[in-house]
């Protein structure tokens, strides 16, 4: 998830700073912003999917909770 987060940060920086040309035209800047926004949106979706998957996997591995009296949990 940290790699995707880093890539997202780079996409946002590219969106803000635009083309790496010395004197870009407005059309070139518009293209760069569209591509950077699309990349950022895709990376946000990947980040949300990874977070959701991590939460689902975490639920199955948690130890069973004990009741207040210390009795074992009821059998399923």
C-alpha cells in the first residue's frame, strides 16, 4: 500500500507541476493534467481496494473474544 501511496503522491505532483518542457503550451498542459488526474483516480481506486482487502483478511485472523466471565465462546 505504501508503494501505491507513493505513486499517488508522484501523480499529484505531476498534476500540479505539469509538463517538464521549458515553455509548454496550454494544450500540452491540459493533456498532462488529464493523464495525471486519470492516473491519480486509478491509484486511489487501487488504494481503496487494497485497504478493503486488508480489512477482510484481518477479520478472519483475529483471535476469538472471550466473554466477561472468562467462559469459552459458544460453539458454532
